[in-house]
C-alpha cells in the first residue's frame, strides 16, 4: 500500500517507472502497472499511468520486443 500511495503521489511529476520482472513472483508488480487504474489506500486514483511492467521471460530472447514493450 505504501508503494502504491507513493506512485500516486508521483503522478504529477515528470517521472516514469520501468520494471522488468525477473523470476516467477511478478504478480505484485502487475498491480503497480496500473493499466486498469491504480488506486491508493485512501481511495485516490492515479491521474496517469507512470509504471510500465514487462515480465522478462516473455521477451528474453528478443531485445527489440523488450524495448518496444518497455516504451509502450
């Protein structure tokens, strides 16, 4: 919850957060991506999506696809 609240507070800054998931425990990071909306502990909604999450296992043998998905 603290991380989500911090991300929401940073949405008004010129900041992007890129996460490349390595390993099998990436379900928590998918939530941070906020593609469906990111809501904080007090019900506040992020004004923009500043987090991009890409599981490395999905693109590990294609650096072009990795770059494309990270910059999406």
